[in-house]
C-alpha cells in the first residue's frame, strides 16, 4: 500500500464485485494497493470481506504513521447517476463507523449487500478512524455501492493529505 500513489491497483479477493469496489477505491483515493485474498467463499463472503477490511484498515493505519502534518478530517459527496453518497472521515485514532445506507436486494453480483456495512465497520475499527457514511438517495444498488466507496475514497484522500500549514499533529491533545 502506498498512500502517495497514483491509484494503481492489483485486486483479487475471489468476490468480483468487492474487487470492483476496491479497484475504484484505489483509483479515486490515489492509493496504490495490492490486495490478494483466498478465503472460504464457497461457504459465503463474510470471512473474506471481513479479513480484507481488517488488513486494509491496518495497512492504512500503519502507512499514516504518527499522522503529523495531515489534514486529519475529510469529507466528500459523490454522485453516481441516480445515487448520492456522503462520507466524512476523522483519522482520530478512535475506530467508529456510522453507516446509513440500505439496499433493496440481498446481493450485488457475488457480494452480499449486508457485507458492505460490515466492510466499512471493520475497516474503520482497524484504521482507528471515525467513518460516517450516508447514502442520501438512489435506486440502483450498484450505483449506491459505488457512490459509497467513491465518497470514502475521496474523504480519506483529503484526510490523509499533507498540509504544509499544519505543524505536528492536528489535535490540541498533541496525539491521535
């Protein structure tokens, strides 16, 4: 994983729709990443989605280091045709996720829609970040998911960006 990348990716989880979402996350966050996973997807997608969320969260947290000089906060609204999603991120050192989105069917291709929320909650906990996701509206489930992942990508890119005006850690406590 390279936070200062160009959005290059190599993704293979065995869950094609998750691969698609991670590819667009990489592209729009400008984070280069390689994700390869082999799980028990013959049982279901839960363990693979959870494990990928854990690993990505931990890798991001490690890549951020002491967080000196970063914005810390990021927000983005992303439209995807009929859908609009908002994501707000605080790289606070405290993992918490609020996820306000519903889907009208149980699966999008080979990904259970309930796993989208689980992915973000797992990632936020392991990244140790506050992540608030709101699907403001939308009808098409693919568009809903894509707007969510893209809004997360852009808000994380903003939060993790270095800001030359920030000296040290962006906190009155002096640590995150």
